C-alpha cells in the first residue's frame, strides 16, 4: 500500500475512502451494494422529479380524466404514454410516485434530523449533568419508549388537530407530521449518547482538560461527539426507514401529510379504494416503491451497524 | 420484594396521573367544550348556565379532580360524534381488539422465538439466511401494506378469506367472541397475520442477536469447556440468559401490538378500539381521544409492571437486596 | 520414547483475515507428563492462550488449527469429531479461565452448575452428584459448602468464584487442567491462595496442569517446567529452575533481567528494546532478531528449531553446533 496523500486533499480523501474497512465491507456484499444503488436511484428520481418526471402532475392543465384508470403498458388497454398506468384522475403513476417520494423523503429526513438533534442534545445534557436532570430525562425516555412511535405520532397529530383551527392545521400539517415522527424517535439517540458521555466523563483526559480550564461544552463536542458518531449514524439510518414508514402509515390512515401534497402513503390510501375493482396498480406501485426504499435503507443500516461494530468482526 | 412492588406501583400512579392531566388538558384547551356540545343557536345565558351546571367555571384543579373522579368510575362523558357514553363505546369494542391482539401476539411469540434461536445457533445455514432476508422484508413492509397485499391475494384474487369485519360473533356476557364460529376464525386469519408479522420479525431478530451475544460470553465457553452437551449449553445456559432482555421486549411489544391494531383495524375494517380511535382523531372527538389515551396508558403501565415482576423471577441478581450483597462480598 | 500424557506437535493456529492469513501459533511443540505442571509464559499476543484453547478445541472462529497434532495418551484429539471431543472436555481435560466473574452462568446456582457437569461425565444419581458437589466445594475451601451450594455466582467474591471455577474444572477428575491466566483478574492478595489451591489439588489427584500466565513469579513457584513463548513460537522450554537461573535464549535472558529479585536490590533492571512484532509483520528468520542483542546474519534468514543447550531447549542459532549460516551443508 502506498502512503496516503496529505489528509484533506481530495485524491487523498478518495483513496482513504476506497482503502477503508468500511468501503471494503461495502463491496464485499452484493446485497449492500444493490441497496446502495437502489437508494441512490430513488433519491435521484425523487429530487429530480420536476425535471425527470414524464408528466407534471401538479399542473391541472395536463390532467386528462379520459385517461383515468389506464393500466400499465404490458396489460391490455395500456398506453405507452403512461408506463405504469394512471390513477383515478388520469395522473401518470410514475410521475405521482416520483413526486410522492419527494414528500416521503423530505418528511423522513426532516424527522430524523429533528429527533437526532433532540436526542443527541438531551443525551449530552443527561450524561454530563447527571443527577436529577439525568434521572428526569431518562424517566421520560423510559415512558416514551413504552409507547410505540406510531401511537405517539397519532396522538400528537390528534392533539394538534384539536388545538389548531382547521385551515391552520392543513397549512402546518407537514410540520406537524415531522414533529410527531421526530418526537417519537429521539430516545435511542439520547440513550446511546448518554451512555458514551458517562463513560468518557470519568476518563482522565476529561478531568485533565477540566483542570486546565477547558469549558465542558468544548470537551463534549471535541471528545465525546466523535465517539458517538458511529452508533448515531446507524440509528439515524435505521431511523430514516422507520420515519418513512411511519409517515406512510400516518398518511395512509388519513392523518399524515395534507392531500394537496401526496406522499407515497397518500397514494397507497388512494389506490386502496380501487383494489377490489381490479385497478391494482394504483396501490401496488407506490407500495412497491415504498418497500424498496425502506428495505434498501434498512439493509444499508444493517450493514453499517455490522461494519462499525468491532465485536461482530 | 414488597418494597420493589410498592416503588413500581408509585411510579405507575405518577405516570397515570400525568396521562390523565394531559387528556384533561385536551378537553380544556382544545377549543371550548360548550361549543363542542351545543349548537350555534343556543343563547349566551344558556351557555353560561350549562357551564355552571357542568362545573366548567370552577378553578382548573377542582375541575381536574372531578375529571379524575369520573375517570376512576369509567365516566369519560359523551362522544361528540356519536352522542353516546364513551365507556359504552369502548366496552363494545374492547373484545374485538383484544382477541385480535392476543392472537397476533401468540403467533409472534411462538413463531418468533424458535426462529430466533435457530438463526442464532446456526448462523451460516442457507435456511438461516432465508429467514433473515425474509425478516428484513418484514421490517421494511409497513403493516398497512401487508394487509393490502394479503387482501389482494386471498380476498380479491383467490377469494378464500374475508377482507373485512369479524364474521359471526357469539356473545358471552358483555364479551363478544369470534373464536366460537368458523366464520369468526376465518375473519381473524388475515388481520392477525398482518398484525403479527412485524412483531414476529422483531422478536426473531432480537432473540437471534441476544443468542449470538450470549454465545460469545465466557460462561458459555466455560460450559463447553466442561463438556456439557450442546443441548444443555444452547437451551439451558444460553436461552435462559437470552430470555431476560427478550421478556422486556415482548412485554413492550404487546403494547405495541395494541397500538398497531389501529392500522390493522383500519385496513380490515375490524370493529375494534383502534378504528374507533382513528375516527375520533379524524373528527376531533375529544372524549374518545382522552379515554383512549388513559386506557392505553393504563394498559402499558400494567404490562410494564408484569414485565418487571417477570424479570425479578428470571434474574436472581435482582432478588438480593443491597445490604445482603454487600455483606457477602468478603470471602 | 515413553508416552507423554499430552503431546503438542508442531501446532499451527491461523486466523484468516482480509489482509491475509495471520499465523498466531506457529510450529509449537511441547509435552506434559502425568502430574506435571508446565508453565507457559509470554507477553500478551504471544499465542499462549490460543494454544490452550486449541488443545480443548475451543478456538473462536475464524481461528482454526492449520497444522500439527495434539495427542492425549498417544491418541490424536485435534481432529476428533465434535461429539467425541466434547466427551474429553471436562472429563479428561479440565479448564480454568481468566475471569471468574464471567466464567459462571449468572442465572444458575453454583450447585446446579456443579451437578450438571458431574452428571454429564459420570453415572451418578442426582443425590450422589450433589454430595460430590458439596465435597468439591469443601475441597476448594468454600466455607459452609452445604449452604452455599444454593447460592448464585453474584453472591460470591471474585476469589471465591475462582475457587468454584476450579471445583468445576476438577468435577470429573480430569487428567490435565488447562489454567488460562487463572489469577490475572484477581486481587494480588488472593492470587497466591488460588495458585496454592490449584497446585495442592492437582498434586493430590495427580492431575497435570498447563498453567498459562504472564507472571514469571507464579511460574517459579508452581511449575516443574516452563515454556517461554514469543510471537507465536516457543523460544525456550526446560526445567523451571534452569530456565530462570540460566536462561539460554536471548529473549528469556532479557525477560529474566526485567524481573526484580528480592535480595538483589542494587542490581539495575534491564529491559528489552522494542516491542513484540505484530502478527501481521513477523520478521523473516528468528522472530526475535530485530530486538536481539546477539543477532547475526543467519538469524535474519533462517528460522531456528528448538536446539538442545546444556539445560534446556532454545530456538536460537547460538546453540547450533555449526554457527555458520550453511546449515544444510552441515546436516546432510
């Protein structure tokens, strides 16, 4: 192996990535590679929807009710304009799925970010301060953990509906969903971070740093955060899959994102009404997309966990 | 032992009071309860009279006390949407939800644990790989989609199982059961599979992970070094140590099943509490929301208590109190 | 040549990794006779614990035996099927592990762990097995054994637990006990007691011991013979007194120089420059050559076998009759 180039320079960085154990274990399993490619494709498809989608489903002018319920091309009655058919309003399924995925990913990422910041923050505080505050935070975490995420999200949504006027709620619905999912998933971050902080706090170097007058916050950020990066990344990845699925479930139940901004869950809810009349594609294709997305993210998370866990070799 | 139970009970009471406070706050801050009860054409004076009659002009804590008193007697008021006492609605629907949840939980435990043990012990067989891959799919398939797929296959395409409702039920006292009739059992199949699948994969993956963790420990290595047969090492030493964390999770997962029943019940139009709840969320039917909240909290608190007690019986380390342990540390 | 109780012959243990196969134990040979205590010393990573694990067939995958033979009473045991090897473990070869805190199953009483081991290897009835368990606990010095047999491991102190572990290892009267750092995890004040106990019990039963440790003091007190391991190989093996008093291998010489001796307080302790090589880059020839004060050309190219010295066997070219590099020519 040649000596790595100066750290930070792009070629050196690239080489370090390709030379790392992480990259090695990534290329070792075709399942991991496959899910990585899937996630990449889906994210590109979602982000690029305004450019890449064959039809603009938000433009009412392009809607042709005549074309409603067109089956996929390979089924009798299919129309090559609509590769995988149209829904009850004549919208191109492929395009609605691409746009729907945007919303799903947006809510997913936002919710993960929210719970990450909340959880890591609370974990740092609990672990560093200890005492009553720690006990309080961890007690809340225990109680929170006893309630499934979906129930918390439903309750938060229900309460916000009751507390906010109808039109205001519709405006804020997206934020409410992000908040509801985010607030239901912070505990695992907090626990992990707290555990690490408790371990690090007692170590000599932290004491030494404190003796020479370095602010505790600086110690935390410089020494503890790098130690929790790995586990937090794993939790966040698995949490992303969970958040996407929770959003889809909420939207399917009709309490998620507003109908004007349909996510994959909304599309499935819509398609569910036509399952019995034989128009299966309206529900199945968004469902398939959702599963592939969640499965790929989960597989990546699993791989990360195994790759970052030295105990599992 | 008694101190332990008492401490747990105290904690349970605190949790229940907190939840009660939240659900009571729902009534008070989520719009004006009077507006929710009466129509537009009731005069201001009438409204005031009603307010006084209901005790709504009293201080917050007094009202909360009254709410608690009523809640303890199971009185949560009238449903805004259905105009019937909430407790009646809940009692009507409780059996449906509990039967569904218990069936799903039993399936998840009795299939999930053996699969977890198998895949933990024989990590590299092809069967283990199949189970593991399938379990990942199970974690990534949202409950509602499983339901939809099952309906599509077994109800729409094959037309062998019903896609909604409980089938024929038989009344036993206030309880209605679907177990007694063939159509009731048939109606239970798809929903309970839908509901159990996620928990099943979760339990299986947990048992597998714990099993692998325990198999790496020194005492398992020492048990092997003593020449104990595999059967004893795996199903005695290893499995018993695995059970400690598994019991907790299974306990908590049962609560989870009741929550996920909301989704299953929506997909299959199963006339249980979940369906009632989701309709209440949609229609902002606060008395039902509040009652459901309290009920679910009670449910979780009871499960937690049971789990703690089970823990206590499985793990001898928790049985010693501190003074005894300290005294025995000297040889 | 008399049959030894345990013979390890050119044992090789490897760990396949992504960057190639690591040879953790390389051509290690030694034997142990009936009732004899063989000390195995070396720094961590020298392969001494792995040798012990290989003998009882408990190498953790992906580690595996890649060559050599292990014979018990002249019968090969390294290639036995799992079920037969299991019957040897505990019955013929007992084991004591490093950490008594983790060696016992926390959820079973020590009585249960003792009786199940006894019942596995003998035909005793449960009542008889229990009587034997109580007797064993008395033998290892557990006070109030009849009462304590119902206790769980966490109710014992570390030293007491290691006594229980020894009782478990001796359950079925094995002919040899492999003790892997049996005192490392214990309080210094208790270490001597445990070693004395192990030695006394084994003498009483005529049990041989393979005592793996990094503590030369323990070896000096307990062992009959000692094998010094370095980088997965045996550097020197011989009677304990000779090896300590008159070490032959330069590594052993360095090792002895680093031990403070009571009564010789004025002497300076020496130290060996450098560190043991990592398994990924063991040098060619003698593994010790980069650190050896007496290194010469041959050490860098050819690997020495165990060669006879006046007192012990040392794998060092200093003791080859032909001190020239042309070894082949001399031997033909």
